[in-house]
């Protein structure tokens, strides 16, 4: 049965008094990471007003500079205070939504150590607007960032992810969505997989996804990705990348999603109720014959050759970079750039 998600806390205007009372009660809650969020703007507003008063005492034109500077600082402080108020309202909405749906909400936190393709990369990994199922099967979703490089070459990578715990350990498989690929069809995922692990499936599935499965695990992949599961993936996740690794099902979007948008929450839970539920039912009897068949079922393990896909070389990205750099120097050589 579809999960009945209560989104009224995301749509109804909250009572300002209720928001204020909740804010007072949760101001020191580290899971909401709100400590000090208001102090800075208040200080800026007070300092700005003091500058303006002092400038007025000097008179014109001597006091024009401190008056102008004080006004700018005060206005910035007031804007930040107003933004901070909206932030508390958003936190209250999401916290209330989580409580109504047996979830736990964390405004921010450290990145998880999951085995998926986007995790454990770079540095400064953080999750924001993080929702976790309070009881039962592990379900975890939110916005995720990590940083690569340093200084002027630093890049922040933004993702949305969903992690659903499965009952069985499965071969490593990736559904790379074609809808979110980069230039010339290059994957948007931060890793590239060897092309000889590509498996073509029936129907128009290959127009939506590229399926990677370990060599000699083609039958296992077909056991999991039955026509009905493929149809659900197309209908409910064609813009997302999917990954099965160990006993996890991951979904990724290469941009942050608005967790306070009820349509986004309904879309996420539709995915859980369709793709997630079908993946669970389809794999609950899986056993890797290469790891001992029925003995492997009891141990719930996958043979080493199926546990991880082999990495590939990102030739498209390399060739594109060479062409761009070569073109730039060619244009400089012919005097277009100096």
C-alpha cells in the first residue's frame, strides 16, 4: 500500500506563536545547528546604527561617510535577521513534517560513510535537510555536499541522495540516467565504470539508463531488473542515478532538492513505494552462486568479483579538456587572445 505522507505542515501557514515557542525550546539543539544564527545580524544592526548616530553628531559633510556606512551595515543586519526568521520557519515546517511521518529531522550534520559512488570523496562532507526514518527499515535522505581541491581550484559538489537498506547483499550495479548526463553523454557521477560492464536490456529501457553490472553477473542483473522494475525506474526515477551496492539501494540527483516542497516529498515517497518496494521484494531470495549458493544465502555475501564494479577511464572528459585547452592555445597562437 502507498505510504500516506502527511504534508500539511509543508503547506499550511504555521502559527507564528507556535514557531516562536518551538524556536525557544530548540535553540540549543545541535541537530538543528541554529546556535548563533541570530547574534551576528543583531550585532551588525546595532553597530550600523551606532555608526549612523556618530556620523550624525559630526554633521554634514564630515559625517556623511559614517552615516552611509552605518546605514549599509544596519540594512544588511536587518535583512539577515529577516532571513533568519524565515529559516526558523522552514526548520519548524520540516521538523513538524518529520514528526508527523515518523521521521527524524536534522538541519545539518556530517556526511555518512555509505559505500555509494558519491560518498567518501573530497573533504568537508555535509548533509543538510536530512530526514531519517525513526524506526524499522533504514531509510535516509537529504541534500549532500563535498568539496574537492583547495584555494582557487576548490569546487563544491552538490547532490541529493536517498539510501534504503535492503535485506540481501547484491552485486554492485549502477543505473546511470541518460537524462542528467553531461556534455557528449559523459556521466555526471563522480566515478566512471568500465564500458565492458554495460548490459543492454529489453524495450526502451536503454534510452533512459545505462546499466552497469560486473562481468559474469548478467543473469543476476536480469534477475533483479525485471521488466516491471525497469518500467517503475523509467516512470519514477528517470532523472536520477540509481546504485545497488552491498545491501543498499541509493538514488542520486546531481542538484539539491527542496525538502520543504510537498511535491518533492511526494515524489520521493512515490519512489520508495514503487522502485524501493519492488527492489526489496524482487531480491529477498537472492543468493550469489559464486559465493556458495545456499550457503551464501545464509551468510548473505557476494563473491569478491561481483562486490564492486571495475572503474573506467573518463575518456570523454579527458578528450573534451584536451580540445578546450588546445583550442585556447591555438587561438592565442593566431592572435585571437593576447
